[in-house]
C-alpha cells in the first residue's frame, strides 16, 4: 500500500503518464479504400485510423483498467498458503539445565487469510480522483483529434491548391498552343517574322515545365495527406470539393470574442487543478490512521510418521483489527502540504497564462485572416480583369492591332492572377481554421 506523499504523486502520475506516452502496441485496422473524398470524410477517416488517436483511445482503456485495479483494494483480499516441512534435526531448548527436543519430524500447514481495508487514505485518493483521471484521458484524446483535424484540413487545402495550379497551367497551355498556332500561321504567311513564333514556343515550354513541377509536387502533398489519414500507401486518393461551397465557407464572423473556457486546453487545466486539490487533501490526511480487519484459519498437520502426517488435523482460527497511526514523520507532512499548495498555485498561474495566450493567439489568427481576406477580394477582382484584358488583346492581335509581345504579357498576367487568386483562397481557408481553433470551435 501507498504510505507517503511521494507515492501519492507517483500514483497520480502512474495514471496520467500513459496519456503522454506513445509506446503502446497498435491494433491494425483493415484497409478501407475510398472513392472521391471530401474534407469531412478525410477528417473522419483520419480520426478513426491515425495511430496517435488510436493510442490515445488505448490510453483511456488502460487508465480505466488501472483505476479498477487500484480500487480493488477496497474489496476483501483472500489468500491461501500451503507448506510442508521435514525436520532432519528437531529444534532443541534448555529447560532446567536439561536439553529437550520438541516438535515432530514432519509438519504441514495450510493458511487461509482474509483482510479488509476499512480506512486507507491512499485508496480513498484513488476513488476520489478516478473520475478526473478518466476525464483527463478523454480530454487528451479530444485534443489529439482537434490537432489532427486542423492538420488534415490544411493538408487537404494544400493538395487542392496544387491541383488548381495544375488546372491553371493546363488552361494556359491550351491558350498558348492556340497562340502558337496563330503565330506560326502568320509567320508562314509572311505577315510577321519568326520572333513571335519563337516567343510563343518559349512561353509554351515554360508552362509545360511549370505544370510538370506542380504534378511532382502534388505527389508529395498527396502522400503527406495520406500519411495524416493513415490511408493505404499504394492506394489512390482522389479528393473533391465544391467550388461554390468553398466560396461560402470563406466567410467568418470577425466580431466574435475569444472565450478561453471553450478551449479543450482550459478543460484539461481545470481537471489537473481538481487532481491537485485532491492531492493537497491527501497530504492533509497524513495524520489519519490506517484501519483494516484481518483473520486467518490455519490447518496444521503434525506427525513423526510421514505416511500418517495428514491423518490428524490441529486447526486454529483468529480474527483481528489492525490500526496504524503515524505519530512523528520529521516534518514530512508539513513539507508535503506546502509542496501541494505551491503546485496548486502553479496551476492557477498556468490558467492565467493560458487566458493571455488565447487572446494573443486569437488576435494574431484574426489579423492574418483579415489580411488574407483583403488579398482574396483584391486578387479575385484582378483575375477577372486579367481575363478581360487577355481576351481583348488576343482579339486585337488576331486583327493585327496588337503585337504578340502584348499577348504574351497579358497571358503572363492572367496566369499570375489566377495562381495568386487560388493561393489567396486556400490561405484564407487555412487562416479561418486557425481562427476557429483559437475560438475553440473545432471539437471532437
């Protein structure tokens, strides 16, 4: 049984530490392939299969089982012991100056013992903190799920951004190929020299190289998303999104105020505070006695003849009450109480620091979101203008009004405007996630 403050801390850590460790074996889930995957489906898949989540869930079960194991000390403890002894030389004693040997050559005994804890502060601590320890394990799992959902969302958006960049490159290649054909026809007809044709070829080669680079980059980004989802390595993952829905999801109420109480980290700090309060009470109970009842039924067999050892039984039975009272501990109780009080004060400072951190985190996330939102609106307008400019110049070039250099310039502006727009869209979505996390609106 536990008897000291140090052991009480070990007891609590014994229950909590597995929540922070990652050394538990994983039970493999069967591979499950998906068709077209939305963001919500990707998050759900990841939460069900990511090793960190499954380890946290195993930690919850381990914690529950350990609590059950410790609380078992409240129940009666029954034990049975058996022994056999053959005396080669009988024990001797001197009585009245004479040496007298006593006992039998063979003896055997069976003992059935029973103990029942009536009061023990260590077991009382275990019962009092069991719900908080289980709660902390569940909160740790929720925290891991939130972090995973944020990471999967950002990785998902990153893949979508690269896909859009590839689509932009493909549409640009189609336009450039058409312009190249026009330039070549005009060169063949003797209308222009070969400069326009060469410029169109250079632009096309650059676009093809950019598309190939994004395609290679897409492979690595898909692998990272699959790793976060714990998706089968060799399986194909095809993600989809609704452009209109994505546009609608960009909007965020920027007038919201942060509430640290909605954050899972705050709940964890409160649970830790409850455990520290229990630990303080535990150390204050150090003067209380330990009370238990015990009893034993002994089966004794004694005989000089081994063959007749178990022919006769000499039983005895006793009951008792044990009380252990700490009288003097060298000031340990007072020191342990002071340590527990300071740990509780430290927790209060952690809560205060967390409140400050939440405000700062929200302010930073909101500022980034507003900046990205302004960029998004500007770049969206720029993309529309670039499309209009390109269409007009392309028509004017075919009519002989504009030079091919102006076509290349307008096409470059359009490509840059499109890429910048999609960058702004997905940066805005990622920053929105950070704002929602700082507000405690992402919960699992």
